[in-house]
């Protein structure tokens, strides 16, 4: 995902806390949690249908953003992104071997922050053949930490029928708790829908945004019917949504449930009852802070969701 201008005010950590205390109506509560030694905030969570375990509604993706070198200078903003993620009450991180150095960087930074055991990590396999898949699983565990992977996903449907029984059996053996399937293009939605209808996945991950709503036609209804947790990638549609509202003020009616365009777009996704969490990628701490804000306060109701769509379509 491209970096974006969230087109809203720059919110400091201190002001963000004040904002939560003043306006989140109890949804943001200070207390003990998965922080980094600071008081943690309780972000909204939603249940994973297959187990009932709850995960935060806003996580962080690592595509392109965490593909950096080994120096402290290169990694400093990403370290702060992870700190903010945890301080805001989330621990959900999505990564993949095909994101080049991302797994390495995530693993190293979590160890530096002493947060490996507290992270909820989703990664992926994208290769052809069982043997190559086995090598991929081993390398991901080596980079991220043995036993640290919560969710193993088959990425972009690549050789999914070969990998599915393998990751299913590894789940049964306790190597990870959940298995999933991913894609990020509308052109693959029919094949994706067929796959999650055919086999038993705990998770699906798909592109969905106010600009690209195709997932709501078939994929999200199947997920709701089969009890599949849904992670949303590309909620900003590679930053295209921000370009359409550039220079426009957030409507007054939207300020009832969000404080920025970024939160507007994330809460649109989260307002769908079949969506479990959004995982926008970022390298910028200020964007992580704003993204996390979508995990607090109330979500748009059905009437407001419709109004959001009508507003968008009118632009």
C-alpha cells in the first residue's frame, strides 16, 4: 500500500489520550494490558468465530513498509509504529516471506521491544509445491520466533490446494492456532469465494474499501455464513481513497464516529458485520496513531454506513 496523507490534524500522543478520555464514551479505557511498560488502552476487539478468541479490530500490515535494512536509523520509525500499536491496545501484525525483509524486521523489533510473546502474528506461504512450503514455514518461524505464529495463510491462492492439507495438519499438531487464505485483487474474488466455500478456513484476508466494495457481494456473506474471521487488506485502496477527498473537510455528521479521513475509511470497513479487523500497512508513526484511533468509539450504524456510501458516490 502506498503511503498516504490522512488529511487530518496531526495528533500527538498526549492529545490523543485526552481525546479518547473526552470523547470515546468508555470505549477507550486506561488499564493494564499488552503495553510496553506504559499504561495500555483497550481497543475494541472482535471474536474469531472458530474459537471465540478476541483480537483487536485494527492491526498493522507490513507490505513494503517494513522492507528496510539492518540499521537502527532505518528501523527507528518502524519500531515506533510497533510501540504505538501495542500502546493503543493492539498486537495484531500481518507479514509474509514475500515482503522481502519484513519478517526479519518484525522479528528483530519485537525481540528488541520484548514483545514477541505478546504479539499476534499472521504470516503467509506463497510458493509452489509441498517441499517449498515446508521450507517457507521453517524460515518464517526462524525469523519471527519459534511458536510465535498465530495464523498461517496461503497467500494469493498460490497452489492453495497443495498447501491447505499441510497447514491444516500442522494446526492440528499445534504449530499454529489458525489457518487462512488471502488475496488482494477483485479479479480473484470468485476463485477465493469458491475456495473458502470448499474447505474449512479459520480466516480469510481480502481487499475491501469504500472504493472497492466487491468483497461484500459474495465473499463477506460466505464468511459470515461459515464462521470465517475476515481481515481486510487495502482498506485505503493504495491511498486512492485519500486522493478523492484531498482538500475536503470531513463532513460534520461523520465527526459523530471518527476524527479523520483515515478513520472514516477504516470504520467503513469495520462497520460491515462480517469484518473482524483491518490491517493497513504503514511506516509512519503518525499514521499508526491515526489508524489505531479507528479502534475506539462507536462504529457507524447501518444508516450511517449507507450515508457514507452515498457521500462517496457523490464525489
